[in-house]
């Protein structure tokens, strides 16, 4: 399958590749050398990711185990089942050894580096690519806009899968084509890591693309007629079995997730309109060549409203990819090109989502896609495919098969685009496509668009010069090779650098202040509404207003930023409903943190402020006029279906302290009531409140058939003990925990458990160890076979 190269490879090629990839990554990630945190105010890691990971790491260090319950957001939710990032991915170990912000930054840097190394390895293994084509292929994928800019949006889970994708392709090649015994276990380990990333959407894309590659390999082997059909089928079945084993490694994460599905906001799937949000607008395909067309970061004017990533492929990479289209190389490389051409094209149509009819088929017939949004996420497959085509283009150049007409054609196209930009025609085209709210961004970005067009033209010229140098130099000197690689690096780096933003260390960005100190030392649990009432650019980038910054300080938020919270809690997310006195009482809300100097709310009192917080925002803390307890006793209990419960709780005068509404699902025996009983003069004292464990004490013994209501979300897994006797909790008042009490009850203990996590943990451990053993046994058998073959030849 090897296609020859004319040039001589340098010594220690793999080390050179590693050095070049590392230098490229550090040219973007250098702020971490000065202690900076590789996040920015637009990043999901800034808004929520750091809070999640800091909570898990801190809890693990203090308790020797992972938290099962997150009490700090949206009334509380199961930590594992609701998904809080890479809980079980190996990067978690970094966060136990290093400061969490440094560990998170290193995790992204290491995986971007892995994107390049794994792609380089895949090209060397799959088509025996020579050094320069493999090197450029790795660079093209690693530094492609869509992969490299994932750091900007804080999508580390996507980056993990992007890095594991070429790894899986490489080990599949070693197993299916080469029959390497150690590769089978590696298939499981790589698959398992991708499952634990955990990004189920990109994992699906990775599996589909890898399955296509496997079928391509099998067909190629079959055509060569050197391997028995029975052996080919056996290897294919083994690959399927080891991928399945790898999926089982993710049981520790996904058994709880499957259990949670019916409780999540996406239970039953989402409609087509929601599923196709953040599709790839067709007009933005221009960004592959000219990334300034739809605007970079804050200057974005396109149909997706926000755009924290880049689709820039690279002018040099596009030219190299096109160069391989009419390949004069061997059949193996031509077939390789054709395969990735079609994979890239199909992935591109998939990414276009709602803008072509193709996605209707995907939505209706491919399992899982009724739960996913953002079809454009599959574009990493297109980026990888183009990188493969570019590597073939480099090999084509090495073999002196560069057509001058081809180069002139690219120069003409680049010149025309530049003229359109300089004349203002591209800006006028953009204005027609943008809406009235974004047209000002087009006008502001007109100058950047012109500069961008000149930049693309310059790199077109440099690429043409480098290809001409390669094509005309029969010896393909080292200087020509270096020049071509440098052009590719500078081309991609000149755009990637905009997306690698950083902040000072987390201890500075999320530092405490008098308001936080006050809230941390409350005697009884309370929740805080933290929202900006004066909207400006500063408040939008304040981690404490709307986002999850307070969670870092173990302060419970009434709302917060998550997206996979318990669906019934969304009842309280409506702004008008949230300030309803009944909702404030149900959610245990006693404080409002905002950036306004005064609030129009009867009886509200300013406690602290205004002060300037760590984000530079002037904020104040207000206390509500009525104290809403964390737990209370309701003497009356009624069964109410959810639709009637939401209607009742929507009233501002609902008697929460007198009546509890219980879901009929629990078949709880309740007494008929002619009138609602009077409120009890019983206070509930919180003796202990930690994630997943609550101890409560009543000021007086409870009356018979009363109900303890705890302002914490109910979810299966909560177990209760009343005076050391086990009691089954119920879902009360739509979403809260209810504990039935018998006469004389005084002490209540609530503990959150997760049997599905415990079961999944042992499945994951067993399957992971099985995969590791398979690797080790395969490695020993492989070495033994080699030694025996060596001895046989010596004899």
C-alpha cells in the first residue's frame, strides 16, 4: 500500500514531528507558561466548567470519592447522571495533582497536541506516507480552525473526541489490515475513552466515520486477494466486539445517564427546529478560505447569533487538498483520496443541517439525533478528511506532479476574491445576508474583511511558490520541504491565534469578596438569585451574574447555568414566575445578587454594596423581606397530578406551610380533608448540609400524617431515615423532596445514592481491565511470534 517518495527523510522523523507539533501548540498556548488560565468570558469553562471541575476535585480530595449530588444549581441535580464534564476521563487525575485551572489548560493543550501526533501516526500506518505528507496532514488537522478554536468556546469534550478519532482509525488499521494482536485491546481502550469524554454526539460521529473506514479497509484487503475471506470476516467481527467492549467501559457514566433521561429536559427528544439549531449556514463556507467573511468572534454577523469557533481550513491546505484530486500516484493513494473526499463531503452536508434536505434523513433515521443539537459539530470529520487530502497533495508535489495551470487557476481565484473584497462587493453581499441587528457588525468588519482577503491572497502566493519550488526541484531539498511546512503553519497560526484567549489564574478571576464571605457563613441553607438587572458588556462577562461563579464558593444558586437540569425545575425559570412569592418560598430563595443600586421589590433590604467584585462589576446583595426556610412541615397532604400542581403553585397565595401536593405516582395514602389545616408552629433546624447528605431536626415532635418538605429537588436515589427508621421519600410540590412523618418524628436524615453508578463502576472496571489484558497478551504473543520467526530464519 506504500507509495514511494523521491525525497530522503530526515533522521529521527517521529521526534521531529513531535517537536514541530509541540512548538505549534505552544505558539498558541504560551500564556499558561505565565500562569494564565486558557479560558475567556465566552467559554463554557469560564461560565460553568471550572465550577463543575473544582467542585468534583475538591470534594474528592476531602472525601476520597466523587460527589453524587450537585446541590448548588437549579435546586440540585445528580452530579453524574446530569453530566458535569469529564468526570471519569483521565484528565480528572490531573485536577487531583495540580491546581484545577492549570490542569484544565494542560488537558486542552495535550489533546490538541494529540490531534497532530495521532493524525501523523495514522498517515504513517495507513498509507505508509512519507515524513512531509504525514507531517502536513497532522498540522492540517491539529491547526484547522474547527479543531484548534474549540479552546475558545471551552468545548474540551469535543477536543478529546477530536484527538481520539485518528487514534481509533490507526488502531483499527493495525488490527483489521495488519492483524496486530495488541491492537484489539487498544480499540476498546480508545473507544472507552471517547465514551468517557463524555460527548455522546461527537462519539456517534466518530463511530460512524470509523465504521466507514473499517469497511473501506476490509474492501481493500478483499480486493488484494492476499487474505482469506474467513479471516477478513473474523477480524471485522472482532473489531465490532472490541468496540462494544469499549462502549461498556463507559457504563460508569452512562448507566446513570440512561436512568436520568426521562427526567432531563430532552426526555423524548427534541423537535427538528431545535435539533437543527447551530447548523452551518451555506454562505459561511466562504470562511474556509476567508475567515473574516462572517466576522471573527464578537464581529460575527451570521445566522447563528454567536460564533466562538472558526471553520478556517487554511488557504495552503485547501490548495494542497485540491492538488491531490487528479492524483497520478499509485492506486492505493488514489483510493485513499476518494474515500476521504466522500466522507468529507457527506460530513459537510450533515453539518449544513437545516439548510439542506439531507438532514431530514439524519434526523428521522439515524438513532440519537433527535436528542442532539448543533449538526455543525460534525465538521471536525470534514476537517480531518481535508487534512487527509492535503497529505496526498503534498505527496503529489513530491512526485513533481504539479500542473502550472492548476497553480495559475488558484492565483486567479484568490485575486478575484481579493478584488471583490477591496471593492466592497463582499461587504455588500454580507449586508444582504445579515439581519437588521447585525448589519452594524458587517460595516465595522469591512476593513478586517479587506485585510483578510489580502492575507489569503498572500498565503495563496506563498503556497504557489512553495509548490513550484517542490515541483521543479527533482531532489526535493530540505529547504523546499521546510518552506512548504512553514507556509502551512503560518497560514493556520495567523487565524488560530485569535481564538486562544486567556484570563489570569482562577484564584484571581473567581476570588472572594464581602458578599461571597457573607453568603458562605449563613447559619441555614439559602439560595441566591444572581442575575444582572442592568445589562452591559461588563455584566455579560461576570461569572457571578447568571453563570455559576458562586458555585465555586459553595453557594446555592436558585438558577445558574447548566442545560441538563431536572426538567420539572424549569417551572421556575420563567422570570415572572420566579419572583412569585410561592416560587421564592419553594426554592428557598432569600437573597438577590445584582448589579443594580436599587431594586423595585416591596420590603427588600440591601445588605451589602455596592462593591466591586473580581470581575470588575459593581454589585449589591439584597435580602428578601420574608425568610423562606430550607425545610418545613405541612400538616395537610393531597395527591395532585403535575398539571394541576403547576396551576396551584402559580398562585402567589398558595399555603405551602399548610398543604403539600404529592405526585400520584407514589400511591401514598392520604386522608381526605374538608378544610386545609392550620400551619404548625414547628421549626426545622439544619444540623448538616453537604452535597448528597442532609440532617434535620424538628423543634417539636411531628403530628401524625404530616409531611416534611425539603427545598431540594427530588430524584430517585434519595433515601430517608426518620428517627433511624427507613422511610421512602416522595416527590412533593412538583419537584421537591417530601418525607412522610409519623407522630413523634423528630430527626430526619436524607442521603443521596446512585445504584446505577455503583453497578456501572464495576462494569467499567471489569471491561477496562479486560481491554488492558487483551493488549498485554497480544503484545506478548506478537513478540513471541516475531522471535520465533527470527529463530526460524537464522536456522
